C-alpha cells in the first residue's frame, strides 16, 4: 500500500489480470500468483484484479476478496495494486472495498452500477458515498457503458474530482474518444485517466492520460509496458510501431467474449493450468480457436518480447 498516499504514481501499463480457475471451476490461487510474478518480470507498471476481464460477476464477494489478497501479497508493494471492488449493490461494493483496503491495495477501481441505469445525480451520490466510507483510499471510477448500460458524464467526473478529496481518477472504457478529451478538459491533468479500450491506449497519452488498463497486457505485458515507456521517453515512432504491432493480439482477445480467448492463450503457453471460464461464458469454439491461432501467429513476436528491441 505504499502507493496509496501518492496516487499520481499509479501510471503506465496496469495489467487487468484474468482470474484463473482450475479445470473444475475453483479459484486457482497458485495460478494467480504465477501470473503476478510473470507480469512483474515482464515490466508491468501495476496490477489490477477483479475488473471485467477477471470475471467478477461469476464470483462471490468472498472469492473476489481472496483473489485481491493473493495479488497484494504476491506484489509485495513492488508496483501499485488497483483492484476492481465494484458491484451493482452498494453493500457488496462497500464490503469488497473494505477488504481491498485492509489487504493493502493502493486504490479501488469501482465500476458504475450496472443494470439499474442510475441518473448522473445517482452516480455522483454513489461514488461520494463509497469515497466517504474510505477517506484514506484513492477511489477510481470505472466507466464501461457497453457492459453497464450507463455512462458517467464528464461533468459528473469533474464534480466528483472537485468535491470528493479521495476521488482521483477514472478508467474510461468507451470508444467515444471525444469523451476522454472532455473529461481531461474539465478536470485538468491532475485527474488520472486510464484507457480501457485497447486501441485508444496510445492516443490517450497524447491528451494527458496517465496510462492504460488494457486486457492485452494479459498476453503481451512486455509490449504494453514498453509502449508506455517509449511514449514517455519521446520515442513516438517506437510507441506507434508497438501500437500497430499489437493489433492482431487485440483482435484475438475479442474473437469471442473476453476473457475466454486470452485464457486459451495463457493455458497453451503454460502460464495457467486451465483456460476454464465460468458460466455464462464458454471456452472458445472450434471456429474461434482457428481464428485465435491465426491472429496469434500474426502477433507472435509481441507475446514475450518486443520485435526489434
């Protein structure tokens, strides 16, 4: 939790881990710890668990809390840990955020409440309520309208940033790039804004974004980390080369519903014991696997090292 007092240090490629399960569907804590070790060795600048890529909706609150504890313990303060602690229910969100705070997380990533489609005033109240319960924990909104059916407006983000001391940022998972710009225009560069859209990770940095929380880091962590580092070093040509080189792997992740294709890759690379996904998801179909293999071949040089490095 050494980054909790300095959320501005939570920058770069934050890997949103897939949650490994055993072949019979149990949470695989050793597999999860192994993924953390691999991510750190690859140079990821932070770790997240429990976001959309981690199948939180298919887990109990207790399971999610246990996964957070495993990740925090394995990271051991080497990089920031920013777990997803949100739910559609306030009591579950508070319970899980409390567990993350107690475990030593550096910030909490809280999804907009899904299904209910709350108004902007309701969203403001929701985040203010959570933030006030945990005044010493940085709070980050997770905006993903494709999954939640609600979009937190730039004006609401700005209001929270002005009025709630520990509201520090937002993960924007919207393909509306104008939205990114309006958030930063209203809030300024002090607000931490991360992209959750893979092909907008590099473009967001040009607007003043803090980095990205990209599912691609699950299978190509070194490339994602180097893309950010190249940008920071002013090597725009290198950053763009990596951005375009990652295109096939981005497409691979969404051949079928994320995270099933990525888990297939991790299993076949020996990084997890099973590519099992919990219902209602299924492992990739035969046509899906054929497409995954094709895209894997196209992006293979970006899986373990960056081409030309």
